C-alpha cells in the first residue's frame, strides 16, 4: 500500500519508511542526482523528444530523510518559515524521498536550487507539453495549492506512469484528486498504437490483502492511504 508510482506523499500522508527503489542517475552528466530506474529512462526519452538535451538539466532528485531535513533547516534559516512552508516539504512528507520526483531547470551558470527557472517557452515548454505521454505530471499547480499544500512549482515533475498522467491532464486533476476519482468507477484511457488501459481501485482489507487480478499485463500501485490502484493494459 506504500509503494508504487501512485503513492501519495504530502503532509497528511507521510512516508512510513523510505521506499526501497532501484535508483539510477537521472542524467549521466549528473551522477549524484538519482531517480527510480523506470522514471529515469522515461525522463531521458521525454527530454530527448523535446530537444532539450542542452537546455534542460536535473536540479534535485531522490533525497534521503537526512538530506530533506538539512534542506528544510537551511531554507528555514535563510528564507524564513513562510517561504519554506511554501516551497519545501516537511521531512518525511517529501515526494523527493520516493525517488519518483525530479526538479528540472533551464541550463545556466547559476541555478536556484529551491526554485529553478523552468520557463514556458523553448525546450522547457515542449517538455511540459510532452510530459504526460511519458508518465510525468507537473505536481504542483497554483489552482491546486489548497489540496497539495505546496505553492506552484513549474519545475517539479512527478512520475506516475501512463495512463495516469494522461488521465490527470485530461481531467485537470492533481494526484490527491485523482486518487479519489479512480475510487468512484473504473476508468479507461486510450493510448498510442491503438492500445488502451483500464484503471480501477481496490481497497486495503488489513495488514495482508489478497488481490484477484485480471489476466493480461497489469500493475498494482499502493496509494499510501487506504488501497491500491490496478492498471490493466489492453489491446
């Protein structure tokens, strides 16, 4: 229930423990900025499709609890509590600790670590438009601040996978809303090459839950709340 690409992490749903993800460099030029392997592969493909190899750089990927704590305390000291609560997640409540989130910036001599520049135009804008096709969402939008608890961050992208990123874009939902939405009824999304995917929710029935899964290629992701989201890819 606490692992998978749809795991929700915010102040109301902290991480019970640090997920054991297989991490790799988000960009071989920056070996210390890490991301979950599948997310890293698709991030690279999206940046390439956007023509952004020279313009887009990773700024911050996976963080340990200790690193998130250090960033929180440093930002609090330098920029004050109001700014820190807007742009830095409380330690234990940061998506960066999942290995599924990445902050991106436009290449420059100096880049703001907390609020990197990621404009609407150029390769950054093309990446923004292509991201859902590769399973990424802009996690924090201005109109969703009351739900996410974080200010608008055009640079912060979260890997949720397809079809979920496409469905969120189509319906205008943030992750908090999406996880509620999929509980109301099964959902279907058309993919490329004539394929489709069906998404449905299964509640958690206790410490051990037995799931009866349909035949075919499927994925089960916990939501870090009270259940699982099952995705079935169909021809």
